[in-house]
């Protein structure tokens, strides 16, 4: 691997998905393309927790990607809802190990869909396990072809990137969402049914952001989604080399 002293682009780790039918670690190409277009070098992280922890030390920032699985409710001390049909412990553990490293080293993190949910659970938050049954008046969130509006908090990074717009149109593919917000996170976007669509870390000098939608699919046409990747890469570039370890009391 090229050393940080000789390369100019930050290495961005992307957590893979698990394909149970074929025993695959894989990731849709949209994630890598979005990171590369923003100026980063995408590096796929296999769902091997020990290996991921070793690899993380060589990376500058992370995208916790979406997943067809759900976070194990036992990790946030709840029983399992009947609609939680797919849990992959390897993915849960990999994300949590990556987050422990990122928070210990103050490395930038962008959580997308499932990745925002693992970020929230890592910070002691909880999840609504099935929106359709648990959120009165819920709009469609599971159809990947659907678009809906999200309202942006006025004092957030998302609102700043959106300029004069207070709402943006995004896509959805999820049946869960944040219930109790994790420690150090604040809500920065909601859909019209109240579902939390964006969170931002209130941590000095540490880029931590999560969105419930899938910006990797719409970054070419939607400006805020594009800025998510651009700002992640920019935050990675601001980290001076050689890297300095920053102890963090937030890591459990």
C-alpha cells in the first residue's frame, strides 16, 4: 500500500455487504464511484472484524454502507420484531470495530442507511425495528424507486450545503430508523412523517454524519448527496500526516 507521505488522495474504507446465498462479501459499485468522483480512493473492507480493524489503521476515513440486513436488536437491548428477518453478525461487528477505531483516531465517518443505524447504536442509541407498524402515518420508505422530501435543520451542515433550500428530494430503501438518538448526535433531517433521515455528530474537529437515504445512487443529480462525499474526502484531507492518535472517551 502506498504510504500517506507519497500519495495525495485519501484512502476511504467502504464496509461490504454479506450475500448469504453465495457466501459473498460484496458492494454495489455506486459507493466506490461516488467516493472516487469526490477525490478519494475507495477501499473495500471485508466482513472479517479482526482484519477490518487492522486495515482501518491504514485508512483515512470511512463510509459505513447500506445493507440488506438489520442491526441485531440485542445490541441495543431490545427483543426481535417479527419483521427483522435478516441479521448478519459479521456486518454488525465489522461496523462496530471500524467505529471504535474511527472515534479513537478522530477519523471522518459517513454512515449511509444501515451505516447510520450502526453509528447510532454504537453511540448507545436505539432503532425503530419496523417503520410501517411503529410510525403512525408513515410514508413509503422501502421502495428504492420512491422519492420523498426531507426537511433540513437550519443550523446543520446539510442545510448549509443545500443553500436556500429547506427541503430536498431523496430516495429510500429501509424499513428501520432511529428511535432514541445516540450520544453526541443531533437530528439534522426528517421526512414528513417524522422519521429521522439525517444526524450529525457534535464532536469538535471530528466529521461524523449519517443519512438514512442512499446518496451513492443520486449524487450525480442531487447536490447535497454529492456534497456528502466531497466533504467526507475533504475532512480526510485535513487530517495531517503523520497521523496522531487522539484518545476518545466516547469509545465504549
